[in-house]
């Protein structure tokens, strides 16, 4: 999850194009709430994750103000549309 600063539509498009072309990233979008962008990646190990984060920070340091990492070790069920009771 990323908080951005001084982001333009062009830089957002650049970031989303990076995400589309990064094979370990399987989901990304504009978020609502405390963070502006959400990126989900699946990696083999922590070393690969650090490589991706270093690349993101190197290429997009002008727009990334802050980021938060949430580690998931196993996903039992992923549902984008939760049922409403």
C-alpha cells in the first residue's frame, strides 16, 4: 500500500505500466482510505520482494511518500466481492 505525493496522471500511468510489465505483480489499483495505491505481488522469497521494492523506490521515489507492507504466507480464499447479509 502506497501513499503518494505530487503525483500526476502521467506518473500514475507510468507506475501502472510498470506494474503491468512486472511479472510478480498480479493486482494493482487506486485505493480509498489512508493509502492512495494498492499493489499485490507474489514472490518466491524475500530477496525477490526486496529487488522489486528497490526497483519501485528507484523509479518512483518522486511520487512515493510512504509505503506499508503486508505479508501473507497463505491465502485460503480471496474474494473481491464479499457477500452482504
